[in-house]
C-alpha cells in the first residue's frame, strides 16, 4: 500500500465520520425543535378565560354579574356556569346553582352572565352549608382541547358563622 492510497482511505473514512456526526447533530436539533413546538402548541391552545365588569352583592339577596371573555386563540366549549356555595372548609361539598347552560365562546368573544337569588334563597343556601358559615363561588365548567372536563372556581364572598358578611377583596381577572 502506498502513501497516496493510505491518505485517500483515511480521508474517506474521516469524511464518513464527519457526515455521521453532522447527521446526528441535525437529528438532535430536529427533536428539540419538535418538543419545543409541541409545548408551545399546548400552551397556545389552552383556554384563557377572564372576567370583566365583575359585580357581587349580598344586599337583599345575592346578585352577581360579570362578562366572561375568551382571550385565547381557540373557541372554548363552556359546559355551564354556576354559583357554588359551601362552608369555607368544605370545598368537596359545594352545591352548584346553575346560572347558565352550555355555550361556546369563540376566540376574542365574550358573554354576559348574571344571577339574582332572593334573600329567602340565600338563607336556604346558608342552612344547607351548616354551620351558617357560607362561601359563594363562581364556577365555570369547560371542555379542554384534549377532552378533559375542567371546573374552575372564583371566590366571591359569603358569611361568617355569626352571619357577618364578607367579600373577597381582590382577585385577578384571569380564571384557571
């Protein structure tokens, strides 16, 4: 074997190794890009519900109104909106009073939700909550793009055990 053929063999083998290394780096970069894009898509298509013009009162009964806004890029299948109530320490025992049935919120759309319950109805809710400590929540149930049923709760206010009214002072507008 002469020096020239040895040189050509080494260069040929080295070129093969370099091309395999470049291919491996390209595959690695492609896998990272695919994973990052998947994470972005899941995040981007996640429902982004917000409340605007929220008003809650327990004067003469229960009154609540708000605008539910879809700030996401995909429509949201709202399964229902309810006012839930329970004692403050019993989140698994919440009783739901349906305010609005199923509807869709397209990207950038909003929907007004209102609820009024008389003083007698509020007293009945307080009796159900035993002891008379009763907290009220806005509950929004929706279906995710993956098909999961989700319920989000937004605290509104309620009554202490001695019947004193209290409100949740500041809660951000973003739900969930």
